């Protein structure tokens, strides 16, 4: 599989889901426990696309596969914690939507900067994801458990992006 095939595949998948991204965080949280936190990212196309893109981008541009995903999770956790403490930012949903688009473009086109710049881009968008999800669960009696479930699902989606990239790169080496 050629590099352009990988780009086309990932970009096509993400763009095919684009209409669903407009409903970024319209789903209500039914439970604020570990299961609710784990299931929430798996129900939102904005989250799925952005998280898979981070994993895809991380694996495609570097050997440090987990640096970008761990940066994302750490900064997203910080954003969520600040939201719980009452930190208010306007336009959070717009930044979340933009993150899905921007991260998809960066991953699909394999646009890589230095690891520091890539990490800053990921951290910037992660902060808004954290705020959005922190606002959704603010006041919950079980914020810690919800957050652990949410962060676990996020890491699994990053891992899916990494796995997709590794498989596509491996297939590229196999003669057809």
C-alpha cells in the first residue's frame, strides 16, 4: 500500500464521518461512573475522529508512538479538572470540532513538524476536549471514576490509530 493510499484511506474515513461531527457533544451523559466515562468517547464522532487521528499522526511521523497520545490525555485531564473548578472558556465546541478537522488533515497529509510543535498542537486541542468533557460532568459525585473511564477509552482510540498505521505500513511492504 502506498503512502498516498494510507492518506486517502484515513482522510476518506474521516471526511465520511464529517457530518456527524457537527453534533460534537449533543449526547447527554447517562451515568457519571467509570462505564459512562468509558462509553462517552465511543459515542461521539468528534472524539473518535480526533483520537484516531492523534494515534495515526503519532505513529506515522515518529518512533515515539505514545508521546502524542500521552500528551493528549494529560492535557485533556488538566482541561477537565479546570472545567470542574469552574474555569470558563467560550467557543469550546468550535475548538473541539476544529480539532477533529485539523488533526485529521495533519494525519492524512502526514504533515510533521518537530516533536515539540506536534506536541503543542496536540496539547492545544486536548485542552478544549478536556474542558468540554469537564463541563458535561461538572458536579458529578463520581468525577474521578468517570475520568478514568474516559481517559482509558481515549487511549484505546489513540492505540487504534497507531495500530491502523502500523498495519498499513506493514501491508505496504508485502508484495501483491
